[in-house]
């Protein structure tokens, strides 16, 4: 998935492609998305980084609170993945396996 600055482009290209199905890119897409989400979350909220020495002395971040903040910050991305998965499944069902 390197070479794409915008992962949304990959979802659109997979939808329009006659060569690939959405399921062909799904696992790699999710891996890349998670990596990017961690990067952007830690840039936006550096206190979430429990390995950052700067914030270790500030006290321990509650793990449940960290998970809640992380999920709330990225749930729109999850909605988009689900939308494109459903859209592509519908296209495959209507158009057949050929897309």
C-alpha cells in the first residue's frame, strides 16, 4: 500500500477495478490504515504514547480511557471501511463475480 498518500483513493480504485476485488486489498488495507492511525493519533495526542519518556513521569494513562479515546478518534475510518466493503459486496452480488 505504499505510494498512496490517501488511503481513500485505494478504496475507490478497488471499487472501480475490473482486475481486483475489494477483498483482494482488505487485509493489507486494514494493516496500513491501523499503522497510519497510530501515527496520527500519537501526533495529535502524544499523551497516549506510554513509551514516551516525556509523559511517563506525568502518571499512568488509564488503559480503558486510552482505548476509548483511540476508538472515538478513528471510528469514522471504520465506518468508511464498512461502507466500501458493503458497497463492493453489493456490486459483486448485482454484477456477478466479473464486476
